[in-house]
């Protein structure tokens, strides 16, 4: 009996393993389909004519480019993409710069009020945007930045979230290494750029990706500041929706075109994007 | 300590800088629009239609046509989406950059008069010139933008009333006469049940989401009720006529004649040809017509159904224009522009290209304006007939007006999609809303 069992035991285990792996794969495939379906629906809806935009067919009965033609004529998608890229890239770079400087200063030197400043940063993160919107607006209008990308970018040059996110990375950097650098007559900037930054590169890149996606999706502040001219993509997409009616076909076509740059970017750096979402625990 | 002092000093400087910027903003506002004599007066027009892809060309056409005609005024359109409108007006008002002409919801006349220094049209234009301009304007629409002092602060601009749209093909399939749409809510119930029995959906009154209280009000007025007393001090939507109207609506849902959809789902089902009837703003009409054409089915339209032999009383959704400019010359320039957009020529563009009602009804029989368009769009006549029985879309007073409208919306939704006691729910909502009214 035992002799009979021995050869079958690993086989049964292997079989169980196969089923276990198969089950996992099946679950993953289902989750993938679940995630991909909205994108698939956006793409096929963009090719559907007005008559079938509300039906449930998985493919258009006839492929039509009229939504794309309409969307391209109705809004300046290329110009808006360029504006959004400028806005998102500038905000990301500036927020990273200010966050690196602030986190470095707060962790490197013990100065009077450093804890207070850190607490203030934490507090500003908790203040809802709606509470500071109007004072921000009056200040930006006073600076003459109304209706310009500068007006969108300037109040977003520093981010409390970015500072607080980088602070632990700086804090946990070994003090002994910094002291060694100082003994080697490295300047404060030298320590930052030659010693610390190369070692926490991955944290900065992943934070940058998050900041970029946040800026890219920003709607409310640009909607307040920009009334004419340098409109961003998110405002452009909104123009297909009104209280009365949403033009789903053109909206989907514009969404496909608008998501292309970010999709391409995602395909290039998808590993880092996933890492950054896991690292900062944000969905 | 020294460093702390430096920080405090920096904070003080920032605060004073903020003060300076307000002054700068005011300077900027006052200098804007001032032009040398002989040049055109520049004014701004804040409008949400400019942010809607399907309407922006028509608004721009209105602005461009006016600019080409006027020797004295130059208008620049400024866009905002409808959800950000109030925030934008408020922010710019605080920043001292008030827009000269602003498109506002017709239910928010009191809010704008009470919170911004609006001037009445009668004062800006002079009573005689104002009266002269309003000749030929739909009579019932003339008072929609008046405040309690009897003066007009908001002039109706884009405007529509609720209509009953139906799918003639689905009517035939259900054995109903497509040329005899229901006229009363009792008939609506019979038709709705027949449609449901034929395997499709019956009716949907699209007033189950936020911001649809205008249509709920139409239901209540049609049954002889009111939502607010004339002195604006008592909420009345929990009183018997209102309760009875909502009970009829609840019965439509419980009997299966009314679909169990959200408004958006019902709109989409109707446009896909799967919903028999829809009570909705006539502003949707162009979208419904194109969906019917694309889907190969025939669209029918009728007026708002009535409760028995009481006459149906529609309300209006839509917007009006107000003048926010404090500068007398700019206010006059704004009036010149508003006269144009609410003229026969203005309404020809508004109706034919944006889909709103012509508030100068005579132009649909005038060859120079909309006669040929009206022949191709016969529903406009049904819609205009309703104007004669129009009741003002009442905005609730005070800073909690939005909350009161939401309370009404939620109470009605709670009633119609359940078998709860309508009187109890509406009375409770009435009492809560009463507490939100200003003392």
C-alpha cells in the first residue's frame, strides 16, 4: 500500500499545485479583464455611430471616424495636450525640487523651529483646497497670472505631500555617510547631490510619477484660473458634457486621444509606476 | 530665536504682499475696459455655454455678430463650466475682477441680488427704453428675473420647458396610437403599463437627480400646489396638493408604468430606443432628434401631462443674464450687448443653433427669422404654447437655498422609489427645509 502511495504522492501534490496555479492565473486573468474593460469600452465607443452609442454590443456594427473628426474640430486636442504636459511636467519638477530642498534642510540640520515647520507642512496638507481657493485666486490674479498656465503652476510649486513623503527617506539616510562626506570636505550641496540623491533615486522617481499623474488629472484649479486660451485636456474633455446632454461618442474619441501620451509614458516606465503606487500606498 | 524672528518677519511680509495684491487686482480691474475716446468699450461675458462643445460656436457667433455690428462695444466671451460658475463669479468678485455680463441660473436671482451689487435693468436702461425692448418678449418670461422690489435684475436668456417625448415605434408595438399621446397622468399610467407589458420601459420623469427641482416644481404647480409662500417665509411642498402630485408619481412607479431608472439611465435607454416616454427639458430635443434619426425610430412630442382636468403648469429651466459691472459706462455697454442677444436676431441664433426656446415667439412665423426652421421643427410650437401657462421656477431664499432644493429632490426620490407614506416623508422634508430658511 505504502509502495503504491509513494509514487502517487508527488503527483497528487503536483496536480494540486497545477490547480492552485491555474486558479491563481484564472483570477488574475479575470482581474485583468476587469481592469482593461473600461479602456476597451472607451475605444470601441469612440468608433460607434450616434445610433448605437447606447447599445451593449461589444463591437460597432460599422466603424466610424466621425466622433474623431468632430472631437478634433470641437477642441484643440494637440494644443491642450501640450498645455497639460507643460503644466504637469513643470509642477512635478518644481514640487520635487522644493520637496528635496525642504526635506534635506529639515533632516540635515537641527535648527530652531524645524519641528514647527514640519508640523506646519503637515497641517497645510490637511487643509482642504476649497478653504484656500479664494485667497489663492486673489493672490494669483494680483500677480497678473489669470488665464495663464503660470497661474495654474505657481501655487503648485511646492507640495506638502511631496515633502512629507521624502522626509523619511532623508531621515533614514545613514548619518555616518554624511559625516564621512563632510570629513572629505564636501559642501552641503555636494552631500545632497553626490551622496544622498543618487542613493534615494528610486524614491524620487516614484514620487515624481505620482506627482505627474496628480497634476495631469487636476481639474478644479485650472478650471478656475483658465477661462480662455491655454486650456488643459481635462477642461477640454468636460466640454462634451453639459447639464442637458453628454456627447458620449466625441467624448470617448477625445478621451482616447487624450490618454495616448500618458499611455505611451506608462508603457515605457510601467515598472516604476507600479512600484510607486505600491510604495506610497495610493490607488 | 533670531531665526524664528526672521521667519515671523517673512510671514508678515507675505501677509502684506497679499494685501498689496488685492490692491493691484482692483487697479487692474478698474483700468481694464477703459479705452481712449473713440475706441470701443471692452466688456466681458461669462457664460457656461461657451464651455460646451456643441454650443460654443453659436455663442461665439452671437458675440462676433454683435461685435461686428456695434461701433461702441467690444465683447469678449469668458467660459466656465456650469458647476464652477458660482465659484468663479465669487472668486473674481473678491479679486476685484467682476465680469460685466454673467449668465446665471434663473432660480438664483435672489442669491445674486442679495450677494452682489447688481443693478436693475430698469435703472441702467431707463424704464422707457427697457419697456420698449421687452415688447414682443414672451409675457410670462418677463418676470422670471425680477426681485421682490419689482425690478428686473436677470433677463431671461436660454430657456426651456418640460415636454413629454415618446417613441412612436414603441407605441405601435404596444398597440397604442402614436398620434394620440397621453394628455393626463391617468392616461400616462395606462400607456406606461401597456408599454411595459409589451417588453419595453414606460415613462420616466427625469427629476430624480440633484438640480432637477424645477421639474418637481412643475408637477406640484400642475396639481394646484406651491413650494414656497408668496412672502418667501413658509415652505409648502409638504402640503396636500404637493403630496397628492407626488403620490400619483409614486403610483406610476409602483404600477410599473414608470421605469426604475436614474435619469441618466432613462435618457440613455430612450435614446437607444428602449424607453417609451420621457418627460424632460426641451433643451434635450436636438439630442433626442439625432438619436431617433440615427436609431431609425420616430420621435413624438407632447406638452406636460395634466392632473385630471386641471391645466398642466410647466416651469422653466434655464438661465438669464445679469449686469455685474459697477462702472456706469460699462453697464450701459453691457445693456447694449444684452439687447442684441435677446433680440429677434439673437434668438434666431439661440434657438436654431443652441436648441433653446425663442423668447420672442413671433419670430417663428417671420420669414426673416425662424419660419423655415420652425416648419422643420414642429415641436417648438407645442413648447411655446406651454409658455402661456408658465410658473416661475422658484429659487429658495437665503444661503441654504441649494440645501433646500436638495431636500426636496431627496424627499421626492425617497417617495417615488419606495412605498413609503408620501405625506409623512414630504411633511418631514418640509419641516427640515423650514428650519433652513432665513429668519
